[in-house]
C-alpha cells in the first residue's frame, strides 16, 4: 500500500508548523483535579446560554432559511454596522461599515493578513514577548521576525525606530496587542500610542492592531485604540466577540480602511471559506443588540475576572518565593511572572505532577531564547481553585530552586 505521508510530499512551509503549547496543554486539563492557568479560556459559566438559545429561536422564526444560506464574504450588513458603530464610539470618530470584514475568529484574521502580506523570508516586527497564535499564523508563510523591546508600559518607541531604520528590506508590518497584552497583560501607555503610529507611518510600515481584550478593563480609563491615530489606513484593526460573548461562535472582525488591503483580504477569505457562518453572525448580532442585557453581561464578566485577578495576585504575594516577580494588569485575562534561575518548560513537567499547569514563557518568543517566565491565566478557574493552584505552583518552584 502506498502512502503520501512522507516529508517530500508536503510543502516546505509545513516544516515550520508546530503544535500549539496551549492546545496540547488542554489535553492535560481534561484530567480530574488539574487546575489550569494555561489556556486563554473565558469562564464558561458566564456564557449567555439561555440568551443565545432565545436569539437562535427568534432568528429561525423571523429569518428562517435565509440565516442558513450562503452569504456575502464581508459578513452580514447588520454585523458590520454594529462593529463600525461600536468602534466609532471607542475612537470618537466615524468608522464605515464598508471597512469591516467579519472573520472566523481572530486567528483567521491573522492567517489572512499573513497570506496577503508575506512571502517566504519577509520580516514582521513583533513585541518581545508576543502572542503565540500570531507566531503560528505567520510561521505558516515562512516569515522572519524582528523583535522590539518592551517594558511595563508596552513596546518601546526608541527600539522600534532603531530596528526599522536598520532593516533592509523594510518589514512588512508591525503586529502588536497594545491593550492587556497576551501574554504579559501589559498596556501600551497613552503617551506612546500616537508616537508608535507616527513612526510606522513615517517608514510606511503598516500596523496590525490586535485588540481582543479592550472591553475587559477592571480599573483605569479606557485608552483609544491605535487605529484612532492612523492616517491613510496605516493601521489594520482586529477585534473579536470571543471574549465578550462566546468563542464557539467564532465571530471576529478585521477593519481596514485602505481599499486595496481590504479587497485583498476579501479575496483571500473567499479562497479560505467563502464567508463566516451566517447563522452565528445573526445570533451574535441579535444578542449584542439587546443593549441593556448585553451591558449587564459585560459587567458580569468584568466583575468576575477582576475578582479572579485580585485573588491570583494576592496568592502570588502570599505563597511565592522572592525570586518570583509578577505584575498586576488593569484588565484582560493574563498575568506574567518571571522565575529567576528556573527553566519554566522543565518546571511545567514537574507542576503537572502536582496537578497545576501554566504556559512557559519561551513559547511567546519567536527565537525561543527566554526561558525563565510564564503566563498565568486567571479568567477560567474559580477563586478557590486559583488559590489552591498558586499554592501548588509555589511549592513546585520552591522545591525546584533547592
């Protein structure tokens, strides 16, 4: 019997594809009594199950077969209008629904951007560290990476400018998560936001702004997205409904005001899946259009995650040795910790034995050259489990340091 499962049969780009550390970790979390700080999972008990059921019934009764039919690639008009209006409120300026493309989760948005911008060997500017899913998406198009330094206030403008000035050829785009960043939870300061946009505009390097956590603010004043400072379509914006409604609906959006970029994205999406699911779009739109109920839903998410962050932060201070440094993000779903002198990939293997898991920080560096950090998710586990899990993890760290 012949087989095609030989490396010579596959495209060269597949040699760079690797399993997601987070997806692989989900297998471990299926085991009983394992406390996971690993996946970036929303709290399932906050999913609007009853409301989604009601919205689905209403859509079936009012729209029926049309909601189950093929639709336009850009997304149903109602969804695109809602995205444009909500983003316009955040930006305090008009946003056109024509600029919006509904995608099958933000991850598809990243893949489409890689598809239209990247040839093998092209360079992408990334924060250091950056979102693992972005590295995976761009790896598929054989990208090379230029890492920009960050501090507690986000990406460092001087580092960005220096790297672009020295780059030959210029990088294809800068990718960043400016608000409650994944993995660190840091937020790019208001003083740096416009400066970052102006630097990239001066060198004609587009920005891909990934903003999945904007609505999950626990304290402090909301900051305008980078796209609000953009001139001439220099910032492409990614948003998602996964963190504010439910990830299983796979509703997310790309906003691109540059017509040439937008057209390329539409063509790339047509080749990928024709369009995002019509029924899911109608259900999502119906739910978020219940303004008061949706506002209460968001308030419940923010209150729950704020409480879980506070419990995790307090537990880290109570149980961890002094060698562990950690931050307190103002929102989002993640907290970042560094463990001096310990390779957290090896630490994870030991922590699994104590039934607690996290994501080693090395996964968020494209060069995989920093090994003493970890990402801790606080949104998915209840407060009691968070305390127990942090105490278990602290015990493993103490024993590993001996």
